[in-house]
C-alpha cells in the first residue's frame, strides 16, 4: 500500500531549505567578513589620492598653459618635480578628505584646491568621490574648476 503522493515527503526533504538557507547565510557572512577585512584604510586612500593628484597636477602644471613662462625656464623637469611631491600631495588629500565607512566598503569625498601655489597660478579646485571596496578604489565622480564631470 502506498500513501497518497502529496501527503508523504521523502526522508530528509524537510532539511533542504534550512540547510540551504544556513549555507547561503554562512557564505554571505564570509563574503561580508572578507570585504570588511579588505576595506581600504584612510592611509591607503591617501596614497591612492597622492598618485591621482600627481597625474592631475602634471597635466595642469606641465602642459603648455600651465606654469608661467618664467617658471618654465627655471623648472627643468616639471613632471619629475611634481612626482617628487607625491607624499606631500597625499597628506594634502588626506587633510581634505572625509570618509563614510560602510563596513564592507567606504566612500571617500575629497575637496581641495583654490590655494595659490605660485603668484599667478592657483591650484585647480577638485571634488572627487571614490568608492573603496575589496582593496580597490573606483572613482565614482570627479569635478574640476571648469565644472566638467569625469
């Protein structure tokens, strides 16, 4: 004699959903723990921002419309001069950055610029919003003096 097919469940079927749910929860919490562990620190962001500022300032200062003619005659290797200031630029970025720590990721917002570097040349104003997750930095939005978004 067989029982009606809808009334009897095979042995172990009642455990499938709780075990699957527990496995998903365990995997999700493991992934979250890894993301928390790899969430970049503010010091990591400062290093990253210093590198980005070297690129930006090299473009701005060392281009044809950058430094005034008199300074161009005095500065022999403009890109090297800017690159040598990466530590200072990282410190500057760190000073003007706020961090929203979400645990598994962070959102860094840097606002700097407007300071006069040399007579006649003002540091461009820059606002950058960067997502830091899993040891990586992803620029979400950036604005410069001319209002352009990148």
